[in-house]
């Protein structure tokens, strides 16, 4: 077992994680004004762990066997960290400190690694249940870890968080149809939905928008709306900065989803919110008790 890192080494490890997060914070709210200063380091440690492992899975210049070996090694190092040996990697040094201070459940980190490994080996999904199981491990742990960091991890809130995180993952799938297929050969549309809507893989390979793929995307949009509705009360339950952050995420997600639902010409084009739309997102979060509720904040 290695020696316990000094306080100076732990601070340096957090600085390393924050630097990584601020370079790549598009999917994790590390740089947000809504994150309390005391949690920025721990959130960055979680992000750095997930970002590094996800990069292993997506490095197409390496063989699948090599990528899976890297992920297995990361799992081994995770278990060693939990046993008291974080080693010399600043990511694990910071993560060990965060886990000790906040009681972060180790299985959530293993779920992330399992999902990243699945991205290496599994490129198609038979049905929506398989997609949901992937989201349970690839997206939901992030929300659960945040609730643990904020000491808000009640059973009801964890369930609502899962709905929000799964919805956000599915929105990402709809935004990145072409990129996922072109760069990694992945299709996250359930195969039974594709058959039912009359969509073949050629439409995705060529980026063809027709009536069939519009039916398919609208089916996914309906599922996502239902998940957002299930998770939305969490934005009103959580007070302070976390509630504000979540209300902004929900408002932004709904606006992106509206764009995806309204698209008729090119469903493979990634929607971008304009500056005024982002201002409306902030207005919804600050002035309303949750996106679209119309109630003043309590």
C-alpha cells in the first residue's frame, strides 16, 4: 500500500482535475457559476475519472482489445484506491479524497466503466430496454454522484435524477446520430423501432432524412418528453445552486428537444441554441419554479 498523499499532493491533484475539466467541460457543469467552490474540486475529480475512461473507449486508433485492457486496468486501480492505495495518478488521488469526504458509492464508478466498455463492443441495441440499461450505467451515475456530493441523495430524488440523466443521454443520441455512426459505427436507435418505422441502416449511413426516419425520431422525442416530465419536479425540490443548475439544464434540454422535434429537413444536423435562447433558459431557471411552471420561486 502506498503512503497516504500529503495535503499538498491532494491539492495539486484537484488542480490537475480542474484543469482537465475546464478544457472539456461541455458535458459536466464544473465551470458553472452555480457550483459551490467547495464542490468544484470533487466534481472535477469525478469528471476527470469519467472523461479519461471514456477517452479510452473512444480511441479508434487503438484496437478494441487494447481499449478494453485499459478500462480493466482502470477498474483495478479504482478498487486499489478504494482499498487505500490511490497510487500516483492525480485523478485517483483526488477521487480518493472526494470519496472519503462525501461517501461516494464505488459501484457507480464501476457502472461508468462497464458502460464505456460496452461502447467498445456493442454497436447496436435490440430494443429500448437495452438502451435504457446502457443509460443506467453511462448517464445515471453522474446525477447520482452529484446528489451524493450535495447530500441530497434520497430515494425519490435519485429516481428523478435517473429520469433526467437518461433523458439527457437520449437527447445526445439524437443530436449525434451522424457522428456516432461515422466515427464509431454506433447506432443507438433500437433496432425494433427502426424496423417498425421502416428505417434501414442506409438512411443513417447516407444521412437521408425521409418520412421513415422522421417517424423514428418523433418516437424517441415522445419518450424523452415523458422522462423529462418524470424528472422535472427535482428541479423544484432542490434549493440553492443545485436546484438552479438543474432548472437550467431542464430548460435547455426542453428547448433543444423542441428543435429536434421540429426538424423536418435534416435530422442529422446538430441543433444550436442562439444567445437569446440561452438567456431564456436562464430566465426560466431564475424566475420560475422550474422550467415552464409559471410560478414564482419560493
